[in-house]
C-alpha cells in the first residue's frame, strides 16, 4: 500500500508565518514613539557663603541649583533656582565653558552635548561676597 503525502502543508505553514510576521510589523509600526521627558538634576553640592543684600545687611547663602535637559532640545541646559550665586560651567566633551546667574524662570544656555561640570560661587552683587563652600555637580546633555 502506498502512503499518500501532502506537499501543501509546508507551504501553508510558510504562508501563516508570513501573515503573522506581517501583522507583527504592522502593529509595531503603528505603536506610538516614546519620547523622553525633560530631566531635572539638582547639583548635589550646594553653594554656601555670605553676601551683602541691597539693604546693606549680610545674608547667608545656602542654595542648590537644578539643571534641566530635554532630549528634544539637544545641546541646551536650563538653569533653575534663584540664588545670589554664579554657576561656572564647562563642557568636558567640547571644552566650551561659561557662566550663568540662575533665576526663578529657567535660564536656557547653549552648552552643547556631552558631560558638563559646574562650580558655583556666591555673588557680591551689592558688596561683599564670601564663598565658604563652592557648589558643584555634573550632568549629561543629550
């Protein structure tokens, strides 16, 4: 007795696999693209010192500054935090550096992409300024 074999089954398996792969690709292409939210980094070492207020009275300064980066705004760092201080920053990847005085409203600065370091000193906007502990921190900019 001769046994009957079907050659249609392997072809049918191939077509089902092709349909499943096609559907998977369709679902994956229709999935929303995830975008990273802006990241806030509080510089870990606060600036500590004494400054003279516009009234002439001394004031203790103890402040942390926050930096904000956004993957959609490449090479930009926003400095957030009101203080009588100046942030001295340097991009270790490019060598570019600068200073910024943070404010309550975020201050955007073109720092470039890479690893950045910062040191903060107390300002003497109205007279005497003594920095007892310079603030410091590092962060990455996309």
